[in-house]
C-alpha cells in the first residue's frame, strides 16, 4: 500500500477519535461558558439515550459499546449512567475496590488484585500500562503496587487522581479498567561480559533492521536516521533468562553493544547497558536504538552506543540492569465506584 | 476565548474577529500539527494561515460540529500537501517516520488485485480503534494522525520512550490481527 493511501486512510478516521485525542492534550481549565455547554451536551445525550436505549442495555458488560461511545461524547453522562460494580473477575483473577475517597480535591483509591485459581500474583505484579481510568472530569492519575499479602496472594494498588479543575468530585463515579497483568518479575544488575572492547578485536557486519521502534539519549535522533544495526553474533552471554548479549563491535568510531529482549511485547523485558572501569567510574551510552529484525516482531533488540575515543578501553567492563517477567495474564477487568468524601 | 458556536456565528456574519478568535483558541495546536509534519517553522506558519483562509472560505455554507476536528483536518491536509510538494524536506519529519511505521505494518494491504479504497481502510481503522482501550487509542491517534514524536508521547503519557515504542508496536500488531480477522490480506 502506498504511503499516500495510508496517510489518506488514517486522515479520514472519525471525528470523535480526533476530539478524544485532542482532549487528552488539553490541560487548560474549562471556562464557565464551556462548562455550561458541556452540561447541555451531557443533558441532551442523557435525554436521547434514555429514549433510544433502555437502562438495561447500558447495564451491560463493562466495555459495552454504548458506554464507550457515550464516554467519548460526554464523560459526565457516561459516568452518571454507568452502574456501580465494585468487583470484577476474569481468567481466575479478581479485582475489587477496597476504598475510594477524596480529600482536598485528590482522589485515593485502593484496589486489590487476587488470584483465585493459581499462583500468578506476587509482589512484583504490575498492570503493564494496560489500565485506563474513566472520569467525568479532567485529571491526571497514577497507579502503583503498594502491598502484597502472600497468604491470600493479593496485591494492593493505590490509584491517585488529581483533578485539573477546582470543583467537588465527591460522589463522582470512576471506572477503572485493566486488560493485562505482568507478574513474576526479576531484576538483574551486574557484569554481563568481560570481552575485549578494543576496536581492533574483530570485524563486524551491519544491516538495516526491519523496523526501528525508537531511541533514547540526547543523540538518538541522529542515529535513528538510516540506522544500521550489528548483525547478531548469536547468544554471546545471557545474564538472565529472557535477555541476551548478541553483538559487540564498532560502527565508525562508536562502540555498539546489542541486547536482545525475548518476547518484549508480552513480557515487557527491558533494561539498559553501561560500562564501568576498575575505579568504579560509570560510562553511560550516548544513545540507544530499539528495533525488530523481522515481520514477526517477537524479540526486540536494543543497541547501546558508546563513545570511548578518550577512554582507556581495556579498563572497561560491560554492565547491565534488566527487568524480566515470565507471567503475562490477559483479561477484561472493570470496576465502577463512587468517590466518598473524607469527613 | 469564545465558544465554537460563537466563532461560527462570527464567520457567518463575515466578521474578521472570527479569525482572531480561531487563532487564539486553536493557533497553537494547529502550529504543532503542521510542525510535526513539516519540521520547518516557516512552512508550518504558512500552512496555518492557509488553514484560516480555508475556514473563512468554507464557513458558511458549512457549519461543522465539532469545529476543532474540522480545523485540525484542514491543517493536517494542507501540511501533508505541502510536505509532498516540497521535495527538499529531509526524511526526518515526525509525520514521515510515523507513516513509515504504519507502512511496514500495512505493506501488503492493497495489492493490484485487491484495489482497496483508502476510505474502506478508514472504516476498518474506525472499527479497530473501537476495540482499543482509551489510552492505546489515544496513543495511536496522537502518533499516526497528529504525528506526535515518541518523546512527545512519552512526556504526555509519563512513560519512557522505550515503553511508548513497545506499546505502539503492540498496537500495530493488534491492527494487523484485526485486519486479518476482517478478511484483509496483510
């Protein structure tokens, strides 16, 4: 398909998606007039939907098309109509609201995640950025694992919501939804290779990756343009299961160190590489570029680029810090609950 | 800042105050969209001015609702047209890089035999976007419609650049599977 056709196709998506994504950017307060317009839209939408759809239709699965469509049109109407549901179970995992309160304009919600069938939940469990928080007001939010009870195999998450406007959000309904959970995570930090980093230690081959995902570091944009990666030299070393050192070599004057993260899209395996010498001095990479080598996009590679031009190369050893997971759970969990005001 | 309905009233009355209001309310966002595509400040400014002119010339008789999406579409289309006519633009625009990602994902969608129209793919994309959770949907639209860079998205979602890249790749994988399920050859 030609680029222009793809550009035209993506350009013609429905207005509501453009509006939804534009709203996500907006951080300004709504003006009083705009607020009246919003309430009018909410009232009109509620009026129309009550006639067109019965309440029982809206009291459907948490991801009902009617709720999702109404939410893009009017978040406050959608949240008013969404029924309260404090517990959600799927794939043997139960999510339950423990408490939800608002204090000084900030909402704090405690939610438990418990495995009813197996041993998949532990102290490392996280929600893999798959969660969404639907509110009737503009806000920013965060979610973190704060506690794990080994006896009941339950992890507790704290969700904090800070609203951008200054009106009372007590009694407002929040919908918290999750689609993926990661668990059994391990972190490794240490030496990953003592191989010679000298420039003359061998020739390397390079190639153009199938797709470049992105990069980090101050100079990453420079490297991303027409990026050439090292051809893998096999698994040189694997410091932890799911991560392997696959190539080392110089491209021009820069040292490239290549790491493979197995099944990154499923496991969120990730990390970074640095160099350290005998005095304990740490040298960070000037850029890292991540890429896939084939259409399957299963294993992700990251290439870390170092400038060793003014360093005693032989004194440096490769170190890495990696986080891996071997438990990926999918499901559809959604809870809806009102916020209570702390008295 | 005026409500959209007031701006449209001013346009219908042919009052130039409408353009001032448009600029105040949507100028920054329009410049950002144009900048993401063109990477050239002067070209972007020119496209924004062309957008105001297009709005002036088309309203009335049009009465778009939502106005914002209408304006954003115009600036995007004008910027893309400018991008294609200017062969000197280096291949480092966020728009071009984002399009390359989608091209890799959709490379085989339209063949000579299949002859899928772009608007058919748009309908499929709408259906696909409905299947995504809100955060993923917004990330997809911001990357491929608004042409936001990876760094912009990382800042917006408060996650790392790498996390953004992985999430986008996962979403593109879902798109491929969705299209296959809908009977489209990918």
